[in-house]
């Protein structure tokens, strides 16, 4: 249609033909599902039960009637939800078989895509919307150990509710179905979240779903842990495993550079193990069970990375195309992949192994610099030190850290300089609500500035030097607190000016009403209000009460004068 000059229809503007409404035998809506094949429907395990029949209704089918088909769960296609010792959920997926197949144009495929920060929508059947309705959300990130994903509803009313379990989650950018809704939750603090199982987690639990799943897997074959028929793996490099697991859990480092030299089989095996365990699709129960025998802190969470590439012998253009594909940046395919990455607004957590063995390492480093600048997290693995290795440290770690620290220092100098001076002037003029809190925040900002400007600007290794992420969080908190205090002080200063003008105006009115005659009560109230407004720092609330007392007296005098005038003009 588009190729012929027509208009592409937004897939979210109509009921999708793959959306399935599922009812129990009593007619009550149990949840939703996704038609993957002509006779297969993906849904949540808690929506159905093994051996029980349900009714699948195809609300997106053309015509006035909604087709209904009896469905049931195959014995090997049901994975109920389980909970581990930390109450983290796992599973809750099932595949239904239809009694009669649906037309070939109705099914849809699942698609493997990187998850972070994507805008998505889901089509479910909650109460009062039995015909189906779209819910919008944003992917927040992975949660728990199963590779499930947390969604933030765009509005409070778009929290997934009963009738949405099993609904297909559609990526706004590509229009692809990337997973299914599991549940929604509103906690005791008032926070609302929905949860989904992405395509790769579903395939891990239900391998048969791979037949209806598109997109290349996230881990190159050469980076997967070796199993079956091969020599036993070398001993685990425990410190390296702990550092990898920490980074894959999100330790605050945006870029991590590691060295795995040729012949270091233990380190290479440790890297493959971490990459495999951090992948949603490859992290099987067997691999986790084996890893659990290793030292604590060495097992990363599922979903720790979005893509792991071995770029040995690859060009930068080939690598960019692979990354753009994983990001779902298929628009404008004539544009170079690197340009799509630059302008696409998509981030991911990327593992790149063999950077120094790419066809053109400098060109690859240029691509990686773009990814870093756009917010992606990068784990870069080299096999040798040398020019490329040193440039990576300089371009991707050292210089960005220096620039980041310089921005922090500038922010803190603005807080402790102009903002502090402005706050001082305002606090000398009007009394602050909580001056101790303002002084404490300024003292902490000054301490942070001293630590940053006194630290070595070129840390020799990760972990040495200041924790810039922690300083950024502190600066954000202090800046927000002090700017809020400045706003309150500015409002008090403006109110003081208004009160001065009001007091002067009413004083002039009173003098005209009394023709300058002495009025002890009014003069006492005026002097008190005038003194409270002129004292520094001014207690604006006390001054406001004093001005109100004076103006009310003047208004009483004015009313009394009007009443005398009316009385004198009245006939006797």
C-alpha cells in the first residue's frame, strides 16, 4: 500500500486481528491472548487450566459477528507462575490449541527487540471495556530474575487490570508484538505498574513459540557457554565474574572495558558464562542451577544486556546494522545504520567482544562513541592492549568522565556561588521557612565541590576516583531543594513588596479620611506594620497580619464616614 503511494494505516487505530478474548466455561472473561499461528494462541497460564476448555473470541475479525472457537492447553505448553525465596515471579505463560484454525492473515509473530524505554501499547478486555481497549505504557526496565519487564502506565487509568492478562504488547516504533501482559499492580505507596513477559522470556519457557518468533537472538553463537560433549569448563575467574555480574546488574558505569587475552581460557569461559546467564532466552533453569553453585555475587540477572556481539572480522557498518536491527530502527533503510542509531533515540545495553579484532577498529570506536553519547551502556572486551585499547579508554571512559565531572563542578559552583548569593540576599530580606535546611544544603554542596575539585582527574582504573553517579544524584537533590527554597523566598519578597504598597496606600487613604487628625489606635497599628515590614529579615506572615489589622481599621473608618454622609443627607 505505501509502496503504491497509499497511506499506511496505524496498527493501533483499529482492533488487531490477532487479539483474542478468552472466556471461561461460565461465560466470564478470563483474559486476553495473541494468535500466533492459525491454531495457536499465546496467553498467561493463570488465565487457563490444563485439561479445561475455554472459548477464544476473535474480536478483530471482519463482519458483525465475533467468531468463537473452543480452545485448550497442550500438556507441554503450560508453565504456571512460581515464586522463589525472594518472592520473585517466574513463568505464567501458556499456549492454547484451537479446535478450528483461523484465516492465515490473522496470526502475528512475536519479535525480539531491545527493551529499554520503549513506548508500547496493549490491547486487553477489562471490565466496562469488554469489546477491547488500548492501554499505553513505557518500558521502565527489567525486574526480578525471570527476565520480566516492568511497564509504567502513561496515565493512572491505563494500569493493566483483570481482562488484560495475556494481551499482546505492541512496540509503538515498529508496530511489532514484543511480549504479553502478565499483571498489573498498585502498591501501598500509590505507585502503579504493569508487567510483561518479553518474547525471549516466553521462548525460554515455551521453546515451541520460537517457531512464531522473529528477530535474531541477542547473543552471537561464539559467545554462548559451551555445553554437551566438550571438555569441562575451566575454573571460574571469580573476581572477573563478580565485576561482570555487577555491571550487568547496572552498577552505574556506563562504559566498562575488559581485557581477555588469548589463552586465558578461564577468563574467556567466565565471560561467556556471564553473557549467557544475562540473556533472557539462554538463561535456562539448568544453567542457573549450575551457576548457583558458584561463589555469591557472580550470577547476573536475566535481561542484563540487550545484545552481545563478537565483532571479530566484522566491519563497523555490519555491526551498526546488527545494532540498528536490535533497536528496531527499520525506518528509512536507505540511510546508513549508524545514522539511524544517531537519530533514532533508542538506547540499549551492549556487549562487544573482540573490538581490537574488527576489520576497522577505529571506525568501530567511532560507532561506539555515538552509542555512548546517546545513552547506551557498553561492555567492551579487547584481546590485547595497544593503540585501539588506549584510544577506547581515552575516548569512551577518561575524557567523558572528565567532561562529566566538569559539568558537575560547574553545577556545584553555580549552587555555591550565584545561587548561594541570591539565597543570602533573599534570606537577609525575608525570614526563610527553614533557614537551617538551606544552610545545610549549601554546606553539603560546598563539601561535594571540594571533594570533586580536589580529586585526581585521571583515575587509573574503574572504581578509583569519585563516584560521579552518586555526586550527580546528590547535586540533583541539593539543586532541587535550593531552587525550591529560592522560589519560596522570591514569593515572600514579592509579598513583602505588595504589603508595603498596600500599607502606604491605606495610610494615605486614612489621612484623607481623618484630614490629618490624630488617631491613636490607627497610628499604633500603622507603626507596628511599618516596623515589621522594614525589619530585616522580615517575618512576612507577621507583617501581613499587622497590615491586615491596620487596613481593616481604615476600612471601618471609611464605612463609618459613608454611613454618616448618608444619614446627614436623609430627610428629617
